[in-house]
């Protein structure tokens, strides 16, 4: 593998929007019993359902540890390619490469630094050494050259419109648990040079109680350039209300890299989702892993969908808001099939469908 | 990955000769300190030299365990693709897939059963469970469909001319430590159906003291259809003399699948190679691994070369026979560069350059 010493912008590469065509998608098989209940068996079924639905539209690689290899190979459809990769947990959106493309359709990867969403202070588990090698292992199998940045950044903390605009949250990217040695200006320079964007929009906070320090990909995303979907609640007593309202105001008063005002669509969040006693008790205890307690509210949001070629893979929570989200997204993505996947078992691990997928652009 | 339920012959696939064009080559990084002395560091240097020379002529993948990944990636040239694969040891000739091709240039793999060269009776280590998954992991990364045979067979125990002829040894393929439940006729039927050969030549024995139960790939090989190179000694007191003479007589009196007599070229073996006290003592002890003792003679042979696109990667032993082998092979392969690699550190592990490589045909 070639590690490139320059930066994507100077080489004419940019990060495309997720809605642009994909060459394929990567996932990692859930396994660790201190984060996935009942030995990860329910989560494995949910991941398999996600993988198989994505594979209807674009090629899927699933990385899996040596110990789970045969089980994953057995459970996944034969059109899914299963390869051995070690990792600490399955959030490839955050630990995988961010791919960039040039005008000739050439693809390269960016490897970021990673500290398990907050390092020794706020991180969700320890250690995270295997996670740090996932990007280069993926790129090696894909046969793509690699840029390396020393910025601690998870893929879920950024969204781009592919036309120069990036949205992120201050709660995450300016958090002292990530890059205390970089100023806001330095972080912006890195994003500009590695993703080839010209306008960075800083939303204040992510979804209420999101343990990622408020990743943007659970709060809002681009439907296409100039159009944003935002998680929403009408309940003024829900702490999420102030967060979504704050984001709405900021985005309404912003323009993108091309000078356009945003068209913003509210997606009503599901009814609040809480961890049950049974769910909490079906996890292994570990002193080095964030404990998931009975009664804790989870950061459930429909925004955490994955845009696959020709379709949307949408998390649903078996509540009445599911259909509202479905109908809104049908209107927003009128040329894509909307596929609903019950995703509570993924949410229990701390994220959702967008967090467990990573596209390789075409 | 698709597992194909038919057999290569009925689908029009055949195993090509090693001298036919390759799409690439696979190797596995040496690691286990009970088989590779000094924590495998000297062997890793030798493997890297082999990989880098092959990579001058065809793409190379090196599989490596999670624990050695970063070290291998650091030590290997950047044009070599390093991917994570678990295995029990590095003999990909024997544990990797045997690839077959059809007339349209499509490639598929055959996965054999494997029992570490003799199972619980004669096997060289225990367990070998990771080895048994290497073929499918390789084929998954290559994107090739797979046939599965229940014959215990290592790739080093067969050579084909690509035109219907296969040579192997009775010592290995008829050994009760491999396939006691199959008759000779049943084994021949499997070889015919999986490799699409029509003539099987059974040499009696492999090289003296070869712990693989006498693999053919250390004794003789095809230079091209109708032409064979055979390891040789003129020392009638060397036990190898009777073995090579026996093979010479048998091959001289055989014809290939096309009815041709063979032209046989003798390659004088290197002077006998013995394990030194220092070498033996720099291995870890394990009750489940064949112990390599001070004074043991190793099965050194120049025949264990790898035919790469446009070149030969030839083991040498720093003795006077090296130049004889070089000169003979220059004549035999007059359109290929002959690259000599000092290979004692590979031989100490139990095999040589052919044993640690596996081509994927074009």
C-alpha cells in the first residue's frame, strides 16, 4: 500500500456526498459480549439484515475476527464477501477510512486518528489498538492508496454535500477529549485540506445523551446539496427540543459553500427509547467498557440511516413515528426505495445503521 | 462467496501449469517461534526478500496475523498488499487454494481438506484449524468462487503440466496418514474431476527425510509440458540416490497425457544441509510441534523454486552446487530471469520457496 505524503485537496481529490454513487460498502461483525447483549447474537441478526439489504444495491464486505469468521460466513448471504479483520468494536463509520475521489474517478482513502470517542477520559472502551488499523486493512483489500491525518476524527462526526460544504458539531470536534492540541482554526484547515471543502458549518450539539460526544450523523444529514434532514421533537420538555431548535436556527441562518440557503426537513424522532432491565443484564461486565444501565435513555434518531445506491436503509423502532419518518423520506428521496430495518439491537450497542456502515465511493 | 456444488472438470475448468501466466501470488508471514528460530526474525527477512522479488513480476498479497500485521506492513515494500489472515503456519502452497481456469479466462479455486501433513499421527503441529480456513479467506479477497473437495491434499504434493498430466508421489497421496478411507482409484477420480487431468503418474517417494511425506514439489517439477527437472545426486551412498534413480526410471518409462516421452533434466542437489546446535536451540519448545534437532539433515533441493511471470525464484544454499543449478535453470528457462535467494532460514522451517508461495493464474 502506498501512503501518500501530500493532502487530498492539493492532489485534486474531494469527499463526495453519501448520496453520490458507491462502489460498495463495508461493515464489521458485532462480537464483544460487554457491548452486545447475549453474546452479540441478536445484534448479529440485525447486522446481517442490514448487510443483506445493502447487498441488494451495492457490493458488501463484512470484516470479522478470526474467532467469529466461520459463524459470520455461515450466517451471511453468499453474495456478501467476508474477510478477516481484527477490531475492538463494529463502528466502521467511525474507525474506517473516509474516501475521496478525483475528477477521473480515482479513489483514495483518508485514515484519521481514533481514540474510542474520547480517549482515557471519555472513551467508551479500552484498548482501541485494533480499531486504529482497520482503515489501512480496508484500503489494502480495496487496493486504494492512503492519506494519513493525525486529527482524531470519527467518520460519523462529519457530513459533506460533495460541493464544498461540511457540517459537524462543536460538541465533538472541539471537545478537549479529542484534539486538545489543535485550535478550531487548525481543525478547519485539516478538514479543508483532507476533504477539499471550503465552508464548515459548526452546529453546537448532537443528539441528547449521544455518547459519541454528539456526532452530526445522528442529528442531521444532507439529502442532497442544499437540503438537510434534521431530527426533531415537538415536546418542549424533551431536552432534545432545545438541541434540535438550536440546530434549526443555526442552519436556517447559514449558507453553504455555493451561497445557497438550506431547505431543512424535520424528521420527528421516535418515542424515547430506554434500556430494559433484561437488556442491561444480558451484557458481560468489563471494567474497561462503558456500562449500559437499566433505564438509560438511548439517542434514537431516524437520521442515522444509510444511503445506499438506489435506496435508503432506515432504522425503525416499532413505534408510531416509524411511518412518519418513512413517508417523509419517501418524499425527500423520491427516486430511492426506503427499506425499514428494526434496529433496537444496534441502538443498544450505542449507534445505528449509519454508524455500522461505510461506503466506498465509485 | 459462492460455493459451487459441481466439479471443475464438468464445468470446463482445468488446473494450469505453474509456468502459465499468473494474475498474482500469495504468501503468509512466518511467525510461530516453535518453528521459526529467534522469534521468526531471520525467516521474516527471507520471506520479505522472496516477496519483494516476486513483486517485481506479479502482484503479491501477504497474509499476516493480527499480532504481526504492523510489523509485516513495516518490513514489506509498499507495493506488496498486506492483509490480515489467521493461520497456524506459513505454508500457503499446502494450505491455500488450488486455482483452476476455463477457456474464457475465468478463475475459480479448489479448497482441499488439510491435516497438517499427517494428522494426529504424523502431523507436524496441532491444531491446524486456522490453516483450514485460509483457502476460503484468500478466495474471498480475490473475489473467486470455490469448489470444495474432502480429499486431504496439500498443493505441494501435486504438479501438473496444464495439458492433462499430473505427477505426485505414492509416499504422500497413498499414505494412510492422509486419506485412509479412499482407495487409489478414488483418489485418482478426485484428481481427475477437480483438476481436469487425464493421466496421473505415481512416483514412489519424495526427497529423503522430507517431513511432508515426500511432496513431489521438492523432488521434480514441470519446466513445460514434456520436460521435467529432477533433483539428483551422484553419490551412491546418499539415500537420495536410490530415490532419484527410482523416479528417473519411472519417469523415463512413462508417457504424458498426450503420449509424449519426458525429457528429464537432473539438477544436482546442494551438499547435505544439517541443523546446527545454535539453530536448534533458538526455537521455542512446544509439545505439539515437531522438534527440530541438532544434526538433523534437511531435505534441501533446488527443485523447490517458484515460477513467477518472466522469472524463477530459486533457493540457494551458499555451496558450490548453487552455480550448477543456476546454469542448468538458465538453459531450461531461457526466457526467464533466474533470481537466487539464500533460503536456509526457510529450509529450517521445513520447506522452501515453492512451499511458501501460491500462484493465482490469470
